[in-house]
C-alpha cells in the first residue's frame, strides 16, 4: 500500500520524505488555508520534494472553469495530480484530463456507486473519506471493501486512495482490505511507528548496555 501524506506543511513533508516512506501528497483548499501559504507556490515546493503524485484541487464548480484551473495547475510540475470533486462537472473534467494523459484524483467520495462513476470516467485515484463517513454514522471501512470488490469485479485501474484517515486502525484496515493508497495527516503516519513494547525494549537494552561500560565508537 502506498503512503501519501495529507498536508500542505512543507516541513512535515520534508521530514516524512526523509524516511523514504512517502509515495505522494494530498492537499485540499482547507489544508492550503491552514498552511497560510500561496497555493501555487506551495504546490511547486512540494513537487520539488516528492517525486510521486501531488494532489492539487480545483476550486471551480463548473467544467469549463475547472479545465482552466487544471491548465494552470498541471503546468507546475509533471507529478501534479488534479483533484476534482465527485460531481457531474468534476467527472467531465476527470474524463477530459485523463484522456489527455493527466493524473486525476476524484475527491469527496461517499458511496460505492460514486466510486464506480469515477472509475468509468477514467480516474487515476478515487478518494473515499472514511473518517467523515464514520463521523456521520456510516461504516467508512465497509465503503472501502465495497469499492475494492467492484473495482476487482471489472478490473478497473483506478486506485483506491483511502482519505480522511483519522487513526492507525484506519491504516491497518485499509491494508487488510487491499486499498492501493492511504493518505493521512503527519501525526497519524508518525503514530504508526509507536509501540509501548518497542519503547520498553529500548529502555531495557540501553540500561543493560550502560552496565557493560562499553562503547561502539
Ligand atoms: C483527502 O484528499 C482529503 O484532503 C482529506 O483526507 C480530508 O480529510 P479530513 O476529513 O480529515 O478533512
């Protein structure tokens, strides 16, 4: 499973990229607002740090203006992935861009039928929002299972990008179901490294090593 980080914070992106675990980045208008940075500048900077897909979201709601915005965004770098909402205009834009060889991430997916439409429109990625689904009393991971089944039934190439990931269990379940990608905030990715027994083990080894009175260097 590929790991994308869901942030526009360049320091966090650099830090995670240094682990070698980072396969891509997702952003959205709220994350750009949170960063306090200029949209086009921050996307360009992220593309300079990460070789994989960097999702940059259009903000128009009509197809014609989405295409104009996409034309600006796709010029930034070859690894820019245009993010469009799961609407009729969004999917028209998806079809036009993917036919032209541009990566497209269809976002704000909350049903398996929507995911089916995105795949038929040629989406490179579909982003079902599991956390927001759970928040509203639905089962986010069941949605991922349903999409996996449908995409496998018809051998769609669209990658399932699990989004709105809130905790490590979402990551674990995504991997068990066979999602292609998950995108999570930096804190969730960093939490994956932690285990109380790892910390306890290190403390024990350090204590016994100190008693040997030796050093390696
Ligand atoms: C995905 O691309 C979105 O940016 C993101 O995962 C939304 O997550 P949220 O529900 O935590 O805002």
